[in-house]
């Protein structure tokens, strides 16, 4: 658990044994771990499952996070809209009791469908083969003066041959606490997006998505995750001190990455100097035990073959989780956030 080196997994295998302990830790370039919910050890209150869609304009004009999660016995549905130009963040979150019909699937590669509707929001997440549809509506977001609401129909076409970044790790010495996470980056998006009275045709060469698929059993603990993309390069940073680079359908792993947190963002640098990035003047909001930071990365990275890539204005979001949220609250002062909230969840 304390090692900084991941072992690459190349063959399919079970995630948990009959006692609910994670069998083998490591990372893979595609979903090779078989997740069986029935093997999870009690108490189920520590069970956390989520599917999160981060859809962003490549030029960092706006960003949307649409998510569904199952924490213990509750399902949570949320929409977050970030306007980078006005530095405003809008949220709506609702919950309902989990049952066999609305629970999330046990695999990231099977067709499924989830729908939720109430006066504050509508959200539909539909997967059919390699096409995902994200349909959402938040009519009460005051996106600009005298204009309200966002409404979107996004179509995400996932490349079946592109690699994803899959990690499986133990979160306790007993190995009964675990996290299985898959990050799928650089998914082109098409569709229609309305903000107030302005409707925009979404083109796949200017808007891209990142899918964050997670299944685990653990209590709240200090964690860090960052997901950023400019449409050509995707960066995924995880607690285990590594950064996965998605480029041209391939995953490149940079390890031994140290992260420093600042009042408005963070900076990260690898021990071998291959990665050096920073986010400054981020848009912050506190969500339960997690501090979300919306903003743009700048920096450079070097691949295994020596190719160096520099970038700036790469939009995305990071989550910094603390067991003591009060230590992070002072960082959120002065930020304008509009929230329609019936509760808040871990990492959401």
C-alpha cells in the first residue's frame, strides 16, 4: 500500500477472494479485474460506487460533471456546471434509496441505463456498445442575468481500441478495503448544449469527455485525484503518486510524482523530471470531505521515447479529500457557488 511502483496486470483476474480481500494490486491498460459485489465484506456503509462524466470545452470556456453514485443504501444524482469566464459553479444533487433496479452495474463494459427526474434536474446516462448518451437538464441554474437553466444532449463515442487506465489497490492492511478505478480519457463529444437563451452545437473536435468509473469499499481517508484533458492529451493523477498520460489511444505511466497543494490549486513533479505541472487560481468549492478545484493545468511531460510535450490551458477538476474538512474550508472563501442540494457525497 505504501509502494510508489505499480505492477502492470496483463491477464484477466478476480478482484476479490471469498473473504472479500483484494487478491492482487496493480494497474492495467484495459478492464481486466472482475468485480463481484457479493464478495464485499460488511459493513456495506463503506461501499462506494460511482460513474462520473467530465465533459469540457477544449478551450476552457465551460465544464460539466454529470454523475451517479451508490454509497451504502443511497443513490446520488448530480450535475455540476462550471463557467470558467465568470468563475461561477452551479450544483444540483438529489438522492433516493438504492434498489435492485437502480444499482450500478458490476462492469464498465456492459450496456446499461440510468434515469432520474425531479423539478430541479433531469439526468439520463445510457450506454449502448461503444456509444454513451448523457442527457441532462438543470432548469434553475442562474447561468447569466435574467436567464436560467442548462439543457444538454451529449453523445460520447468511445474508441474500443483505445487504452484506459485501470487501477486496483488495497486501502487497508486487512486488504478488505479496496478501490477499483478506471479512467477513460479523450472521448470526443457531439450534441447540443443550451445555456440560458444560447444554444451551441457541440462538435467532436472541440469538446471531449473523461469517464471516471469507480467501485470500492473504504471509509473516508485522505486522497487526491485529478482529471484533466485538452482534447489531445489526458492526464489522470491518483493518490498513489503516479500520473497516467493518455495520448493517441495509448497510456503512458509516470511514477514517483510528488504533489504540493497551494491556496488556489496544486503543483506536481516527478522524481525523474519527466512531469512538471501546476494549477493556479482555481475555482474552489467544498463538498463534504472533498475540496474540488476547477481550473486549467500548465506544464510539460516527457514520454518514454524522449518526446517532450508542453501544454497550457488544459481544463479539468481535482478532488482533495480530508478526514477533517475544516482544515480546507478557509481555501473556499470568496468563491461564488449556486447550489440546489439535498445532501452531499464523498468525491462528488
